[in-house]
C-alpha cells in the first residue's frame, strides 16, 4: 500500500513550470529518496506534500484518500532551510513547535522530556538556542520534527550541517524510525547515503520524473555487463586473448596484479570471459561492476532525450 | 483556532517579558504626564489680571461671579450686540454671554475673546455656573419635601439629578467684528498629542511586526512553522500578538499617567483653589425646615466642583470616554492595517537593510498626516482635515487630532467604516505577498515581483 501518491501534479510559476505532470508513489514503511539536480523541482514537490503551496493540477493521496489539511499532524517536515528562534529557550521553543503540530501541552511536555533524556540534552532545556552550537541546534531541530510521531517524515537535505559523528547518529535514527513503522521521504544530493538508506527513489530533472522504482531494480537495469578482472603472468594486450565482441575498456597495473575492465556482449556471461582468459593467465578476482547511484544519477540526468522510466 | 492562539500567545509573551517593555512602561507615563501637565500649567500661569465683561440675560448669575486672584468681572447692562461692537474698544480680555434660556435654566454660555481664551477663565466660569445651577436645582427639588416633613428624601437620587455640566463655547471676535470658532489650548494639545501617539504606536509596533517576520525568515524557522500552520495564521497571529502588546502598553500608560497627573495636580491645587460659593447660607435655611436636606447639602458641598483645581477642571472638561474609546479604535484598526503592510514588507525582503524601498509608500501617508497636523489644528473642520480624516491611510492620525474639537458623528462613522475596509484590503494584499515572500531566500524582490506574487493563485 502506498502511504502517499502524487498523480500528475503540475505547478506553474510566472515564467517556468516547477513541476510538470509529476507522479510518485511512496510505499508504506520504506525510505524513499527524492533525487534530482538543483532547481529540478524537489523542494516544490515537498512543499506541496506539506500543503505549504497548492498544486495547479493533479491529485494528492494520503493513505489512499485525498490529502487533507488535518493530515499535517501526521507529517513531520525537516526543511532544507531550517532554523529556530535564536532568542527563545530550547524547551519553550520545542513545546511551542510540538503544540503547533497538534500535541496537547501535557503530551508535548511528556514526550519532550523523554527525548531530551534519551539524547542526553536535559541541561539544554533552559538555554537559549543561540548559546548552542550548530550541531546541537540540528539535534533539537530533528527532535521537534519527529516529536509528534508522524506516519510520514520528510527530510530535505537532512545531513547538511552535521559532522560525521552526528551524521551516522542521524542515519541510525532514520533507520530506527523506519523500524518503528514510519515512512520517510528523503531528499538529498548525497548519493552514498541514498545507496545506504533508500529502498525506493524517484529522480526528478527539469520538473519531470525521469526515473523511479526500487533501488535494487534500478541498479539491475543500469547494469552494463561489465566486469573487472585481476590477473597475472601475462604481459601482452588482454584484448588479443578475447573475442572481438568483448570490449576491454581500461587496463592498469600495480605492483602485484594487472587489472582490466571488460564489457561483455549482452548474451555473454562471466564464464565466457573466464574461459577465454584461463588458458593464458592466472586469475585472482572477477567482479561485476554494478553502477553506483552516483553513476545512474549522472547518466540519467545527462541523457539527451530523457524518457520517463518506471522500474519496478 | 487553537494554533493561532498559540502563535498569539508566543508573540505576546516573548515581547512582554523583555526588559525593554518594562522600561518603556515606566518611562512612557512620565513623558506623557509631562506633556499633559506642562502646557496646562503654563496656560494657567497668567501673570497679569484678566478682565471679563458679563452679559447675563438669564439674570440668575447676578453678583455670582466674584473676582478671583487674577480674574476681574464686571457686569454690563447693554444687550449682547452692543457689547460685542464695543468689545474691542473696552479693553476687556473676554466677554461672557449667558443667553436667556428657552425653558428652565440655562446650560450654556459663550465666551468671546480676541485671542484664544485662557483656560483659567473657561474653567472658572464653568465651575461658578455649574455650582450656581446645582444650587438652584437643589433648592427647587427640596421645596417638594418642605410641605411634608415625614416624607423620606431620596438623597442619592437627588444628588444625581442636580449634577449639571455647562457648555462653554469660545468664539474669536476679530477687530472687524467677525466671529470664528476658537479652541482652548487643551483641545490642541490633546488633539496633537493623540495624533502623535497613534503615529508613534503604529510605527513602533508595525515595525516590530516587520522585524518579527524578518527574524523568522533569517533564522529560517518560517518553513518549519508553516508546515504546521497556514502562512495567514502565522501572519495574523503575529500581528494580533504584537497589537496586544501595544494595547497592554497603552492601557498601562493611561493608568499610570492618570495616577501621576492626579498626584501632580493635587499638589498644584493646594494653592490654586477656586473660591467657594456660599452654599452654607442655603444650608442654614434648609436646616430649620428639614434635617435630612441639610445632610444632603453637606454632600453637595463635598462633591461640588468648587474644591477642584483649575487644571483638574480643564482635564475634566474633556470627554475622556470618547477620547479613549476612539483612540483605541483608531489605534487598533489603524495598527492592524499598517501592521499587515509591514508584515508584507518583512516577507518580501531578506534583511532589514533591504526594507527601504518598500517602506516608502507605507511611511509617506503616515508622516504626511503628522506633518499636516498643524493645519488640521488650525482648521479642524476644513476640507483638508475632512479628506485626510476619511482616507484610511491618513485617517487614524488625522481623526484623532480632530476628535477633541468635536467631529460630526457621520464623519466619524464614515472614517471608521473606510478604515475597516482599508484594513481588510491591506490584509488581503499583504497575505498574498507574505505567503510567497517568506519562502524566497536570497532573492531581491522588486515591485514587479510583488505584483506577480499578488496574482498567484
């Protein structure tokens, strides 16, 4: 079941179309990566989900029915441009933001005390936000985003402003949230973290979705049947051992081994490669070169005629 | 609804808890008291003795105006037309005319003078007249009870019914005999002061709204909040919250100012007493007839205006409920309208340094209405005054300047109605600019840009 769906959502600004018939489906209890270059329309889509702005056309479904104003109490949003009132006490401010999300005074107080305890930041309650470091502020910010235990969480560039220690802490928390049943929409430029965390993605470029599906299947589709081999005791050109339909893309050597990248024709398997090489060389390792999300991102975005691809 | 209340609460509490609020609350009344007391004190301090001629057509005030420390009265037997013609040659400072009443007792009088009438004279005349009228009314009422000695006297009821206020119109009489309306210094001071206050309050608290919006933008909290509430709720919450701070401050000021003024004037009145008319005489007569009525007269004596100082008398002559009521209306609605515009400016810019270009159209009408204040005071019923007090952007300041001089009700109603419309329109425009502007970072907006934002769906 999809917790959230956008169906051909269009948003037109004076001179440019921020979103052009964008459709995405976010399955329940997954981490969904919303990717795309700067200015592609990610933030516009996220703001539409949060009902900060309204789409010109298209439908929005939340838990199978049209998105309503009250649903914001079930959504938590950590915007890219985020901050807190600098002159306000941490505790008061957290209480304020939690109550704006619909928690009662009592509930907000109880939950915040619990989370402050958990993060070991009890002593910050009466301190002003401006007295905290940037990283500390981010922790508080994260906390108030999830305090109302939303079903759907939206993080826009959550790792910006975090040091490596806090980044890994945050990743753990995100995974824990998923564990507890939440769905996370996650917008970032950091492809490594996409690889690490995301189950599904949608790639938006120039206001359109150009690629979407599960990370595993997308990677499969972008396979090029390329393998890297490490071998030894052969000094000549590797290409001379292989059939002409096998393409050696790159050769290199270090002190112990020689390495090569070989692209196989679609009907060939790594066994064919090994058979061709085995009589003449000693093979140490063969690996399939699986494209990274980074490669896929660049390839999809720089394609001349982007075709919408849904890979399931 | 609960959320907007939370926003109002936060905006209110964070400001009221600030130290600057406390400082302003204490300093404001001192300043205001000085502004009220000093001119009145100056106006009452006349060095030389004033001469007032009296034409009393009613005949009931004969020999009642007694000379005081620096006011000398003399009665004329002429009719009023002759008195006016001779006025400029007579060397008198003022001419008091009490017309013959149509029925019952007179309740108004006219003071003619070549210059603005001194507050001392107006207050003294008013106090003597109302005192005399109350005496007469009381005697008339008590006669009803003389025939039947056992009939109980409704003391409080009678006290209330005899209370009399006297209208004194002041008219300027030129060398050529032409008459024009004249106003006491008090009207001018109050009008100008009220206008100033409105101007000051709108600027002070309007700018606070703008600064609050910019703060939310620069601290980047705005998007966090509008994922929970609508931009309009955030904007109105801020405007209302800050407005309540302004209202709190104003009410505290009024309270404290009255406190200070009454203490100061109380001290002043110790040596500035107006002479008391001889209530005791009537009291003696009544005592023989009915002991209860004597008690009544004792009360009247205590409550009568005779003991009040001139300054207090002058202040009492102002209709404070109307003044304060209309001040609160024009302050609140004027503030609401301007605050919405200030909020729009705050939403459109990235920092306070960028506000200049958008502030101009807001500040010009406000500053203009204050600059025009001196013309309005000189001619509070003229066409300039009328139009400025009708146009919503200038009416809060201008109308408050006019109100102490007396403004026809239909004009006040028209002005209030248009101001409410202005407020609704300003809020509608501002909300559109605001909701787009707050999400724009690092982009310098132009007027063209704002126009586009207004037209967004």
